[in-house]
């Protein structure tokens, strides 16, 4: 194993947590907490629980994939190139998971919903990612994310069907967009999730299609006023169009995933304006 002596282990550990998805999901959670009418303390608690959960998912992913990433020379993976010791990544993932459980318990039913997201992520890392059911953890995890916010309210309540359906679809789009840049490396190490079976071109087309479906669900099912639905729908359509162009030009680029986060932010705004 070649050890990378450049940079500090702390920096390597930070880069191993999958910073962009971690920050994106955490920010969406804070927005959902606001739209659900949670008080400041509950928002902080929920956001912290989801944040530590995402850390545990990211670190466990890099730890479990270290051998495969090393085999294909993934220079962007600190754990694989030796920039951070594997025992450190293992310990960080375990501590983050413990913290997630501790932060979730006071939230009651909302915390249980938040733990569905974490359990889904770990199930993906532990083996589902290499099967035709690789999409399932994203459907369940992100489908329950709106419920984590509303069930943390006093009194707790379930979100509308449209919120959970849109969350599940956004999760599916995120899965497709996130895997695209890694398709070739994954195939070389025997990982064959749903996007790998579909192939690069079909998966790239699938991202904007699923994003459009999520937006349509929010426009049709949400409680926003007519003018807001119109403006929101147009904004989402434009963003989805940009994602489609990015996928056509470079299916393996990160622009698809960044675009998916932008669409998710627009969907969150429409969700907040239509929330009860």
C-alpha cells in the first residue's frame, strides 16, 4: 500500500466524509425543519442528527471501499491512498453513528425517521450498492427525510404523500447522478448496481427524467398557491433542462450531481411554500 504523506490526517478524514453530499443533505434538513415549524432547538437537534448520520455514512463508505478504490487508483479517495489511516476512518464512522443515535432519541418519532436515512445509507455501503436494488436505500432514506422533520414537531404529524414521494424521487436522482462518474471504476471491481446495469447513457438520461417527476409531484400535490406553483414549476423545469444538457455533454462529470442539488433546493423552496 502506498502511503500519501502530503496533507494532514485531519484533512484526509474531512475529505473522506463525502463533503458535498453531507453538506447538501444537512442543509436540506435544516430547511425542512424550518418549513415544518420546528423551534430553534429542535431544528438544531434534527440537523445535528442528520449531519452526524451523513458523516457516518460517508466514512463507512470510504472505509468499506478502500481496497476497491486502491485497486483502481482512486486519487480522490484519502482512505484508499493512505492519506488517513483506515483505523481512524473506522473509529470516526463508529463514533459518528453513536452520536447520531444519541441525537435522534430525544426527537422521538422524528429521530426514528432520521435513523431510517442512516440505516439506508449503511445498508447501501454494506452490500446493496452492488445489486440491482442499489436504488432502494435512496428511496427509503430520502423518502423519510421530510417525515423526520414533521414527526419532530409538537405534536408530531406525517407530511403529505407528495412530500415523501418527491423526497424518494430526489433520492433516486441523487443515486444515479452520484454513481455516474464512478461507473467504469465500479465495473472494474465487480460493483453492478442499478446504474451499472442501465449503462452510462440511460443513467444520464434517467437523472433529469426523475428530477422532472419529483418537481411535477410537488407542483401537483403541494399546497402552494397557483402563481407560486407556476413560478416554481418553471424554475424547476429550467434547472432540470440544465441538468439534461450537462448529462448529454459529460455524463461522467460532477455537474450532474451539483445540478441535482440545485433542483433539490428549488424543490425544497416549493415544498416549504406548500407545507401546512
